[in-house]
C-alpha cells in the first residue's frame, strides 16, 4: 500500500519548523541585509543561529544513538522545506553544520564522537561545523585516475600531521571570528614528499580526512590558518563560504578521522543524504515563490476590472508553479523515504538534479505572473531567484558531479532501471 500521508509526529515536526521559521527567520534578512559585506552579513546571523541551537535544531542534526534527537531523512526534509521558505542563508548555515558533522558520525571512533560532538549536543552557544572539500581548482574530477587529485596535502611528521593547501566554498569554515568553526573535517591527499598525484595511482588510495577543532587552530601559528577572502555570492548572501589557506598547519595524529584509502567512501555517503535535502530546499523556495505570486495575483488588478488571477495566462502560470512544487515535494519525500530504508542513492541524486533545476524555472514563472514589480529588490522574488540559481551549482554541482554519479549507476552491468522505485 502506498501512503505518503504525514503521521502525527511528522506533522508536529513540520508545524514546529514553520512556527520557528515565522517567529525567528522572518526577520533575519532585514537584520543581515543592512550590512555591506558577506563577512558582516554572515556574522549578523549569529544571534539567529543561537536561537536555532536553543530550539534544538543543531542537536536535531545528530542521530539518537549518538545523543542527538535526529529522526529520519523524511523528517529532516520536512524541516528543511519549512525553514527554506523563510530564509535560506540561516537555513544553509544550520544544515551545513549537519554536513560538517556527517563524516564524524559516519567514520568517527567512539572516542572521537564523544569528544567532538559535545558542543553540538549542549543546546548552548553557536557551534559550527564544516566539511572542507572543494578547492579553488575544482574537485569535480578529484577521484579520476590520471588527474591531479586533491591539492591540499597532508604528511606525517612524528606524531602529527602537517597540512598545506587551500579550500574554498566550505560553508562556515571561517567560524564566526575568522579563527575557524568549532569543528572542521578537512579532506586532503596524503603525500609524504609533497609531489603531484601519481598518474598511475588511484587517487582514492591517498585521500584522507582530518578532524580540526578550534582548539587546534589556536595552538598553531596565526599564519598556519588564514581566511584569504570572503566570497561575495549572488545568492545565500549571508553564508560564510570563504577561501581558506593552511600553511604548515599541525594536527595531532589522533585526529585522523579517515585513513588514506577510506575517505572517498565516507565523502560519497555524506553527500548522498544531502542530495535529497537539496530537493527539500528547492521545494521550500518554490513554495515561497508560489505563495507570494498567488497573493499578488489575488490582490492586484494592474488597473483592470478583475484580479490578475482571473486572467487565464496568469492562472495558467501559477497552476504550473503549484504542480511543479507539489511534484518536487513528492519526489523529495520518496527519495528521503528510500534513504531511510537503505535504497535511496539513485533517487536522491535524481531529486537533487531535478528539483534544483526546476526551482529556477518555477521562480521565473512566478515572476512572469507578477510582472515587472517582481524585479523590485523590495519584493521577495530577486532573492528567491538568486538563491534558487545556486542550488544546481552547489552541494555537488549537477553537471560536474551529480549527473556523472547517476551516469555511473546507469552504466553498471547489473543496473535495474526501476529497482530504486519499486524495491
């Protein structure tokens, strides 16, 4: 029997998220948009992020077996959609902490989890976590044999690891004060001699992950960890995704999270669940665009004798917007449910690609229904469009990474086209 009716507990999660969003997130943009730079806007999120911590949203990123309150991926999707309807910068900052913790949750030892999850379980402060993977040269082909591989290198020096290299676009990797978040998971390539990747070697065999808490940043020389630049992004205008440089940065040996040869699988798994949640983010943007356009079309005649909604061309546009939003939500729920049942990799990729690209079309159509007024910065549409345009490019770009992952699934000899759908 197929039934996607929400349970009472799922409805409660959705309703609580909507209440938090309307009470807290609704005023976030008015606060941070006053600031002229990405760095200042990101720092202006801090009091709102603190409220999210107190509301249990950060603890809710951690599964119950590890002391958190996280439930299913379906429940996460419900939460993500509601928060993203109201503010994407703060929402992405919250969810990126979840991505930052994912490698620790997947591969960490009991001792590592106990030590490094504490600030995220406390319900206090403003703890941030970040997964540092992307590099200025790009990482779409980072595991391709014969390529350059990762350029952030780690070598062993006695009982310590030494990191050199640059990372970019990792949300919250600067921390609130440019001295790092509470926890970084840094993906790097083991190279004892610092030489380029051997073209005959498998890059996965040398890929590793190191855990770096703020305390280790503080113990290093100031120049060992530097924020070179805060990227001024068109969308998600208050997120922190800077250019970071490590120079002879020293990490205790016990902070090895994933040894060379094991990190590739950890990163792939971490990004699989996040793919479905990008679908929820896209659905939240679409829902916000529909609601804003519908309200405008019902209340405005543009000088005519009847409301815009009575015009067939406008109502047809809004019908398409509504149907695409509902379809994206259903697709996201199905993918999330499949992940909860251990078979959702393919559907998660499809959801990320389809919903993120559709969101751009949906917001544009909503703007067409409203007309030139939608181009006014005081309207919600320019921000929705800028944020929507980011989704196909981030969280594993659709062209460079996600479609190619799907391609690899398709070309497998044992691929069964509808197994992901029907089990």
